């Protein structure tokens, strides 16, 4: 019985923590003056990716580690079947994780959308509603348009800024 109580308490605490994270991210969007439609899309992205705080769940859903760690971004898990040139806020092609200080686990910090350059030649693809999202052209390394969104870890430089100084 004690184990059941502990599991229940752990689930409640996790739900409270997740709710606080989502509220913080929503507040960040409102502070930045993002249009309501974009705030709704960001909320949908958060809801769709909340289960990926558990790396095992991400892997079960087809995301794979590509053994790429970038300072300011984190560890990259990619879902290859999503790399098709279609933007869907609820299905990011990449999940970004960072280590938790003093622990041996990873935490979800951001999502990244990518579109191969040939599928959107000469101009960034359409993304979130409005003009606040900033796609980055990576023609030198992977040949992709990239859009990083810090929906799980606050980025003091901005929600759509590629690098986050809080991720070592």
C-alpha cells in the first residue's frame, strides 16, 4: 500500500510541476506580446510534447538520439519520419534535452522544427502564426531550415532564439 501511495504522490507532484512549467511558458509568450493564435499553437506544441519529458516515451514514439550535443541547444532526438517539409506545431522533428545538474537524467528543454532547404528554396517555410518565429538557414552543416522553440526551458534571449545561455 505504501508503494501505491508514493506512486500516487509522485504522479500528483509531477502533474503540479508540469502545470507550473506550462504556465511559465504561456506567461513568457504573453509577455513577448505574441498574437493569441500563436499562443494557442505554442500551447498545442507543449501539450503534444509533454509526454516527452520521459526520454523512453520519446524513443517509443520513434525519436532517436543522433548523438549530437550542441552547447546552447542540448542533446538532439530526431524523428526521421517527420522530416517531410510539413510544419505541424504538434509534431516537432527534433526534441532537445539538457542534463539536470547533479543528476544523471535528461530534461526536455525545447523543440525544433526542421525543413530541408530544397523543400523551401530561397525563403523560410511557414511556421507559427505571426512573424515572431525566426527560422535559421543551416546551409553549411545539415542543409535545413531550423526553428528552435524554448517551450520547456526559459530562454532569456527569447522564445525563438536559436541558442539558450541556460543550456551549457
